[in-house]
């Protein structure tokens, strides 16, 4: 079996995988990072979104061996030194989650949106999240959370200047 | 008011683990020595199993065992049951055919489990499943409920596939009213079949301990005790006291995780068969489409009789309900007691009669899905009333207002068995019309017309019966179980409070809401309360979460247990304060001798209960009280939804421009959580109206079997909602005055959307009102001669 080596949440990891092992399987079963979820088998639901080299990726559409040498960030790696990321904080404050199953994917997907566009409109948020399904919230509070996080991150960026 | 008590929009305490990726769902659990199960399912809607050859599968590396229906039967495993007896109008029992946990001789729907392959790894189990040889002889199938009566028999012992032919109401009174009616409005419609699609697929891990002979099942369940009961009493997987069911974090349910399914029974049994190694199964999404119980699927004819002034005289309804290939756990009750009993709606219609025929077909079993029967009733009534308004040339709001049960008429006995306790339907209608700027609609319609768009506005005044259920009523109507709820309040030495509840949270936020209740009632800090649920080994026997019952029934059990704590504490406080118990008052966590400043905090009293240095005679040590609550009545949340849409006649696409919801849920404990529940319900209701529909071809193959084919509502399909929960009329059915909020959105929204669409394009199209259907309808009405 091939060995794969990558950096996950800042830590170098390696493991033996079958060629057919998906990245999401490697993260969940190989590394025990179960915050990344599997909600479908057609790459539609977005529950498994992680960041690979800074881009949001559905971890069920990528083989583990394709992530050789990559920097991977999962939901477990988002809260830097114990303090919640503004997106995590905003989802909590705005009731942006109910059952929590889609939440890691929603947050990881929204993260790339805010990296690309720090000040998205409601319509832009809704369009961006087209690849992430939620059955609980009707998206209302998810959209509100992302907009709140965007505002908080802009505020923090201005304060840092 | 206590900080973070009743009425406060407290952000949820359960959030932290979910936003940091530390939730613990069933599929996140991996046990030492674990094996993996894959179910082999029928590819045919209807077939005879000629033979099953296990050899090929058993030869696959890593495969440990293959079990079939014959193996399960030989081992004494029973079948799944439907737990609610519905009788036909001739008095005969419903015809519930056997439902083996693995098919024996016949398969009856695509996805019907035939065998299970257990292997060291999931991939090996998949490879083993591929290698299993099953020889089928295909049989003719029936999928549509309209074709069921004269279709091929799904179960040979059930003539015409007819499970029951049930009625409710006074047929003679309805006939008499129709005979003298000035006008009769008729509508035939389809209630589209839906797939629940909780984002977390179902999963189960069964473990048998060969030492203690105890079974543990980790399961995606809304009601672990109900699972344990059915799996022991009927399926005979294990004696009830030797079976522990754990429902850890559960990723949404919407009804689909109430039911006792084949797979959890099989993996639990299989663990014993293979010597006690854990057996883990997680469904693929494509399995979820085929095997999780579907919702709705009615064909209905409804007639409303009115006098010349627009007063409703009578309602007559005939419905055919598709229950699929087997009767799921609560399937029988959904198109009967959860449907026809709601046909009075918010109106004083004096005579109502409903006839419901339920059929078997070669499709996935159908059972309760968010709203369960009540969306079907609400849609029927609210679209029919709109049709009546159009035919009478009346404003739909005014026709409703004219026929509302007036607010001084409560308690109100409907002609379809229910007694509504409170409500003020005009108040919610008025508020909704104002928030939606109903008056200003004609101007907006005219403006849209200038842009070539068709704009419409639609109302829906729904009602539901929640807080399921008064046990004696439910049992007298055929329920096989009581529907009370339980709670235990366990205080610790240091004054912390553990709340053990029989309800189960799978997104509803019970850990927060229940903590608020206890903080308010006991006067302890919200942070000192911990809610524990979902494990039959630790929680009191409870009936679980569905039918918007957790707060109205489970919450009241918690309140009652709190009251027992307070009462016991009063005896201890009286002793400590050297006063008579009658002189002790309790408020905000403090026992006080009336009229003095002598006091003890509840924490001091709790400590004394565990360290009884000086203690009242005859009082047991400890502070740990249980309570059960059986509600005296249902609760009746009601409200008005207003939807405004714009249709592009060139493409048939619909944009929801505004959606206003005004709900009367009685008293609201956590407004943020309640609004979230409404948002989710609205999304599912809008999904039913515009996007979602399970489609079978005539051979019984599910054409909408993945997210590629079944249109789930996405963020850019939906608007932001305007949700309001006042004015509310608190119920007296529980001490909190709460009615339940989990299903309202899914119940009220479909009619509001369809009425708005009908208003925009001039005719009603069936749900889901897809752009294609709308485009065809618009074209047909624009060119009547071309359509003919």
C-alpha cells in the first residue's frame, strides 16, 4: 500500500492508504478527525469540506494520495490557540447551526468565501453556499452568521492596521 | 426573571462541540474489534427470490459472515411492526402484513434488504456484497397509489392492496349540508412524496457482550427507548433489560429516525452471531433515498360547501394514501388521526367528513415526516379556501376571517374529534397582513407587470395538533404505547443539577432550552444545569422526540420533577430555619421564612440533603426526583403565513420576494431557538411546494435517488424569512403555556407558496411547482387554443 504524507492542522502526518482511499476517509478513519462529515455519495452535500493548500475542497472527491505534500486544514484546526475563529463565534451567536452535521462544511466553505471577498452581499453568500446542504436552518441563520463573521473580520483587520 | 431563564435568547450551550468538530455522531464512534456491515438490497420493485448463493461472498478476503432472511427466521428473529391500530369503517382491523428484518422469498421495493455481509473492513464488506449471488424472478409491480386498488398484490393476503378504508365525521350531516349549499367548490390534488434527507445518514453499531450477555446499540434515533421496546418485544433481538440503546449526537431526524428499521435490528443480532465483535453500518446517501421512510404521497379530492354569503357549511374529503411496501412504525396514524382530525383548520365549518383509503405499493415505506398528516390537511384546506375565494370574487383574507372560530369560542369542539383550547386567529392574521403590507400588494403587482413579471401573494392560516399526546386518547384511537414523557432531576452535593430526559435532541437545542427552564424554576445558575439524553442506560424511560412534543410534554415532566425538588427542599429548609413548613416560601433559588430575613439557598438545602447532620424526621436523604407527565390535551399552535412571489413567464422560475410568518406558539422559552425551528420548517415547506418530489417510474424504480435528481432546497433557492411569534395565546395544557414549534413551518408554508403562485399565474399547478410545470401552465393559459 502507498504511504501518504501531508500536513494536517499544522502537524505532519503520514499513513498507509489504499489507492482508492478518499481524503475524507483518511482524515476520519486514519487520523480520527471526525469533525469532517460524510453526508452523501455524490459530492453534493458539502459536509466534508476542508481546506487543501488554502482552497476549500470536498474531501470526498479527492483521493488521499492526491493530497501528498499538501497543507490540509479541517474544522478541528480552525480555532487557533484555543480561541474560536470569528466564523465559529458568529455561527454560535447567530444560531447558525441546529443538528451540527453540516456545520463544519459550512464553516470551512464560508472561510474561503471570506478570504476571497471580505464584504459579500447576502446574495453572494447564498450563491457561494450553493454546494453546501443544510436541512435544519433554512439557511437563514447561516447566511446571517457568515455576514456577521465578515463584519467582525473586517473590523479586526481595520483594528490591526 | 432569572438571567438566561424563560424568554431569553440564550445562544446554545451545545454549539461548542459542533463548531469545533467535536460532535460525536454514531459514525464517529469506532470500537475495538469492530467489523463492518453492508446490506445487499433488492434491485427490483417486486420479485420472488429463487435462491441466494453465499459461497462467492464468503470467499472474498476479509468477509466474516453472510446472513439472509432465512438465517434470521431460523434464529427466532421476529419482524418489524406498525404500532398504531387503525380500523376500517366496517370495524375490521387494518391489514398489516409481515415485515421481516431481511426479506424472505419475496422482495417488495427497490432497496428491500435481502442479506447482510459482514467483513473486517468496509471495502471488504462492499466487495463481499458484490460477490453475493441472488437469483430473482421479477414480478409485476405497482408504484402509484392511484393504480394500487387494481394493481398486482404487494402482499398476497391483502386484497386490492387495501390496508384500511377509514372514515371520520358525520357523513349524513355533510350530505345534508351539500344538498342545501348555494355553492360547492371542488379540488383534486396530489400531495407529493418527499424524502426526509436529514443530513446525517442513518448509522448503527451493534455490540454483544459475551460475558454479561448484554447488547449495546449505538444508533441514529429520535427515541432510543422506543427502539429498545420494539426491538425486544417484537423483533426479539434481546430482552428489554439486556438491551442498551444509545443515541449520541444525531444529525437531524424530521421523523425519519423515529422508526424502527431493519438494519439496526440486524447488526445488533449479528454481533451475537459472530461472537460479540461490534458490527458497524452506515448508510450511503443513495441507501437513504431508498430506505429511510418517505413522507406524504396522497391523492385527494376535496369539496367545500358554502352558503350565498360565503359561510362554510361542510367539507367532504376523500384521500388515497400510499404507505409503501410495508407498514412503518407509525405509518397508519399519519393519514388518519394526524390528518383528518385537523380538517377543521381555524374554521367553524359545522360538518366534516373524511374517507381515507391506505394502500400498499411496491415503494419505500411511508411514515411521519415533519408535520406528518398536518401539512396534508393544511394544504388541502388552505388551497381549497383560496379557490373558493376566487370563485366567489372575495378577498381570501376576508373569506377566512368570516369563517374563523372567534376568539371567545374556546374551548372549541371541532366536528373532527379535537377540542382546541386557545387561539386568536384574527390577531395572527391581522399581524401577518400588516407585516406583509397586504394593502400595498396591488401596487407591487402593477410595478412587476411593467417589468414583464407576474407577481402573486398567498395566505395560509394553518393549525396543528402538537404535544403528542394524551395517552388515553391516543390508546383509545389505536396507539400501542402511552405517549407521556419522563424526567429526572438529580442534584449533586455541590448544588449542580443534572436533568435526565426521555426526550431526545437532534438539533432542537434541548440542552439549552431545558437548562433555561430548570434555571428559572429552581433559581440556580443556567451554567450549573446539565441536560442528559439519548441513553437508555442513564435516562428514565421516555417516548422520545417527534410531534413537537419535547417541550410541551417533556418540558412539563421536567417542571414537575423540579416542583418535587422544591417541595422536598421546603421540608429541609423548615428544619434548618426552625420554622414550620407552612411558613417557608421559595423564590429565585432561596427558601425564606415568610416575613423575615431568615433564609437558606437551594444549594445549602441540597447539600444538607446529602450531608444530613441535622435533618427533619421522616425525610429521605438525597435530592433526586423523577416525574412523568401525560398531557390532558394536545396543544394547538396556529398562525398565518404570507408569501409573495414573482414569476418569470418566459422561464417559469419563481422568486420568493417576501415570506412573513406569524405563529402563535403560546409562551416562548428561547426566541432564537424557536425562530430557528420555524426557519427550518419553512425551508422544508417551500421545498415541498417548489422543489422536492420523489418520483417512481411505473416499474417501481426510484428516479430521484440522489442529490443529483432530488432537488433539495439550497441557500440560493430561499429568501430570508420574517418570523414573529406574537401575539401568543398561552395554553393551559402545561404549566409553561407552551405549544410546540418544530413542525409549524413545514405545515403552513406549502399552501402559502402555492396560493401566491396561483395568484400570480391564474391557476394552481401541482407540487412541486417546478419551472417546467409553471412555464407550461403559463403558456397554456396564454394560448388556450394551442393547449387544446
